[in-house]
C-alpha cells in the first residue's frame, strides 16, 4: 500500500519568526501521525531555522525550488547541495507558478529532477493543465506532454523515488477544486502513463498527490480515492488549524 504524503507549500509567505511559530505548534499536534509522511516547504530564508525545530520529529523539510547545478556562478540561485546541507529531504519542482511566471520548460525541470535525485533529495514533480486547456479537452494531452518531458531519461528505479503532484492550474489559489472524481480520473491516467513507460509494478508504487485548493472541507473525500496518495497544500498549509486537520485526514 502506498504511504500517504501531505506537503505544505508556503510559497512566498511567512517570515522566519512566523514559520517557527507554525512548526512549533504543528510538531506537537501531529506527533501521533505515524502512518503518513508530513512535509513543510518554507521559503529559502527559513529553511535552516525550521529544520532545527523539526529535525527530531516526524515532519520533514522540503524546499520550493533548486537550480540544476551543484555549484557555480548562478547569482540568485540555490543548489541541491545547499538544500541538503540545511536539512532538506524534499524539493518541489515544476510548480505551475514557476512554469507560468518564470517560464520553466519541461526540459529544464527534467534537469532539476535528475540532479535532485543524484543528491538524495525526493522531488515532488508538478504537472497539470490550465483552465483554457481543460475547456478545450486537452487535459490528457497536456499532462502526457509534461510527464514525458519532465521524466525523460529516468529509469524505473529513479521514478520510484519521485512523488508526482497533479495540480490543475485552474484550481490553484482560485478557491476552485477539481472534484475528487475528476482528480482521481486524471491521476489514474498518470498512473497509466507510468505503466506504459515502465511496468505495472512501478505504476502501482509511485505516489501521486493532488494539489489545488485543498482544504479541511474536501480532504477526507479526496483521500478516499484510489489514485490519490496525498496532497500538496498551498494556502491552507499557512494556517495552523487547517493544516493540522488536513494532515489528520480520515
């Protein structure tokens, strides 16, 4: 059975003091959750401080991005080696906001995935369609293209170390949410892509999260679906009570 993974993406929110206040409370309230993985992804500035609070707990640290080089003259970027050094176990890659605002391509994301794996970080690789693409009936085509580009050159041992996050762009920060049935259908489609490229066993073991306006009101129904192995939470992870409720899904 695939182990659920609940990850909070704090985006460009939370000062260091605010981040520490949240994880201090979170650490206490979710200490009894032993059957699922819990990840928080603060801004770069708060990573080390947050790690010092959660390092002996059941909460793991993730970053929101990396640059696909171990070091070099890349002003303003951060390397996977640096992320490991501050205590990260996970890294979010290919988030729709980076695809949209920073114009990241599947090829560039693929480079990030490969270097993250080589350093021992677990990539959370995001794929998903826009509202316009959805309305044109292009969901499966877009998801397939992003999957194939982002996972190019990866063998099945690599893929088994990756978490995929299906995040329909139209449901991120909009208050709109794909129905549990819609999310499960697309995530089943993604599982089919994995099966076609690798094999049935690999497809059965890769974890696929849902991301897009996840909140306490819909978490239980989402997590009942066969192909939903966890959630990548945005806004609701910034609020202590709502994130605790999501982590403690029924």
